[in-house]
C-alpha cells in the first residue's frame, strides 16, 4: 500500500490537579479554543472541546504520526503554561497526572460531540468523579478505584 491512512477518533478527558474547580466560566471558552488550536497544531483535528471548572473533554481525530500520550502531553503542557498567564490566581495551576482516552467509531462522533456540548447539563446532576467512573464502565475499561484518582 503506497499511502498511510487512518481515522482514529479519541474521546479525551482530564482534570485539574485534585479536581480543584479553578477554571472560571469566563476563561473556559478561551481555554477550549486554545486546546483545539494545540490539537490542530499537532496535526490532529479537534471536533469538540468543552468542560467545567475541574475538567475538560475533547473529541479529537488523532494524526497518524502522533500517539495519544504525545498529544495529551502537548495539550496539558501548553495549556497549563497558557492558563498561568491568564489570571494571577492561577499561577500554581496544573492538570492531574493521568487522563482518560477512549476510542470512538466515526459513526458515534455526532453523539460524542453532543455529549461534550452538554457538560453543564450533565454536571447539574453528577460530579466529575461520578461521570468519569460511568464513562469507564460504558467504554468497558477495567480499573481499580484506588488508583483512578491522584
């Protein structure tokens, strides 16, 4: 085959350190746009980015030359530096060490985008921890809850 082609869509989720709700509503749209730009600069396509004060969700098509861990490292490192420049009280900002990455069929992309867009609605009735554990179950990920949270 003379050409390398791929279509790998990933649902990424990561939280602020200790799930501290420090991402103010006023900065969220800018952070989400920034994360989408970082993904695009990494040759990935960001379909949707949203989140709440303590976490973010991204629907991303992975570049065929980048690993998930490389993309997450770039997203977290760049955005952490950027956030620290936005508000003096965020000088100590950091993301949690881990992340969730789940494969999504192209046929399910629309549903994922709708899910990500409705973050405010979801979090009226459940916490990030409840949402994350439910997603681990939905995606069939085996886990030991003692090691899920840092």
